[in-house]
C-alpha cells in the first residue's frame, strides 16, 4: 500500500524539557505511563522513520518535531536527520519540516539551521511578560519571556519562518485584548491560540488553568472581533482557528486537526520509536506499534489505531440538530474525551462554541463577501 503523503510527528527528546510550565499537559501524560520518558532518539530510529516514510508515500512527507523540547536532542542530530532525508529521498518526494520549540535555549546556529533548511517553527509565547511569566518558567522557577523574545529577534534577523503558539488559560483568556495588542506591537502576525486542557482521567475543568465555559466563550468572541476589525481595515493577522473557520464557512475542508469531525489517527513517534495515534494520547493503552519493528502501513492498520478512529467519530445526538455543526463538527476529540480509554462524546466546550458561532456568524458572512470581492478583483487583473 502506498499513500500520497503523511505527516510524522516526532518526539526526539520524548517528554524531557528545559522548562517547567505550570500547565504542561505532556507531563501529566508521561506521569501516568509505565515509562515517563522514552529517552533520546537514536540515529537508527531516525533512519527507520525516514526510510519507511519514503516507502509508504508517493508524493510528500512532512516531518514535524515536538516534545517535551525537541531541541534537547541537539543540533548535531537534526543536521544528521535533514542530511539523511536528502540522501534517502531517491523518489524525489516533496519534503516539509516543522519544529515546535519553547524558544528558551535557541542561539544563532539554530536560527541559521532553520532558515537554511526552510523549517517552519512554532515558538511558544503566551503574551506580554506579565502574562507569559505566570506559567512559562524555567527549571528554577524564573520567567522565560526575555529568552523567548531574544529568540524571536534571532529568528527575525536570520529570516526564519515562524508563528507564535499561545496557550489560553483561565487567566489569560480574560486579558485577550492585552495579549493580542502585544502580539500586534511585536509584529507577530501568525498566531495559534491553544486552549489549555486538563489531565486525562480527571473531570473537565478540574485544572485551575483551564478556562471554563463562559470564560472561553467570551475569549473567543472578543478575539474574533479584534481579528475581524483588523481584517476589514486591511490589516490581516493569521489566527489558525479563524482561518480554518472561514475556510469551513466557504464550503472547503479545514486543514486543522480537530475541525473535521473525526480523527484519522496520526503517526506520533516517541524517542524509542513507539508510535501513538495522537499527541494528546501518548499513553500505554493507545500505543499503535514501534517504527523500529513495524511499517507505517502496519501502524495505520493496527487494532489500536482502528479503535482510536472508531471511538473518535461518535458524536452527541444533539449535534445532528445543531445548525452550527457544519462549522463545529464536534470539535477536537480531546475536548470530547477526558478518559485514558474512553470514546468521544459531548464537547466540554459545546455551549461555548454555540455562543461563539451565534455571535460570529454575521461577521463571517462579511468576511466571505470581502474575500469574494478580493478574488474578483484579482481575477480581473489576470
């Protein structure tokens, strides 16, 4: 079996990190596993990932690195990995790289490496110093804002393509105007806002860091209005969720995981080669294989992967009658399943999303009209 392409999400340093963020969901996952850390990735495992991905695909492969903190695997390893990709890509597949980092220990050599190899970087930053340093701390409990901003300056200097990943907590959701305006002032125009989630096997909203229903709804509405006003005035800020929302409203499939109404299952690969169907479910009972022993085809068809897909597509009966389902599609499985071995049910943010979509619908229509006008103008020029 050969598929057009895949995305491989690799955790080269497993759950290891050089920061100690208060709300880190991956530490809560690693704490309930038999092995909290799967160790640093080996060159043998890297070679198996690359060669088996190329055997499985006919068109493209995306190699994405996350953690923990992936940079702990070292720049020498990543130079080796990129070199092996070039060496083994005899089929001339289209290759893309992405790299998610906390930005704490980046230097100019890293920045040059990212630029030279066209690696898209996700840089974690929760907003201004006051907001970021409430939760994003180093191992000594000191705020990391200054380090991250220095990294952004290095990225700008070396022309690294990057976006900002901002975790939305119960506190920061109440200060979205401050956060958004800070990002604008810093000229960060590619943003992702990621709602903080609680640990598996605990009730939703048991974590003090997770924004509750009304707070999250208010956050979405206020952020969307900020984004909308800027867009209509000619200043475009890319916010991934809103970009995908407009795409869905226009009748096209969204690219963002969690907005398609089902989970195909991912290829998440831990440091020792162990594979899992989703970054949120890297726990023992959801293991789908090991890339050192299995092919991607075997992993894609593993009983655990099939179970993950089947238990992801279930939706609450009220979704069928909801006028916003074409936009919502049930949302991310992780927001519908807070158990280690459960199935997707009602989204904990269902009421938040309904309130948001009701508010946003008139504005979405205006955006679609503006897009149509812009497309017509563009076509007339051609």
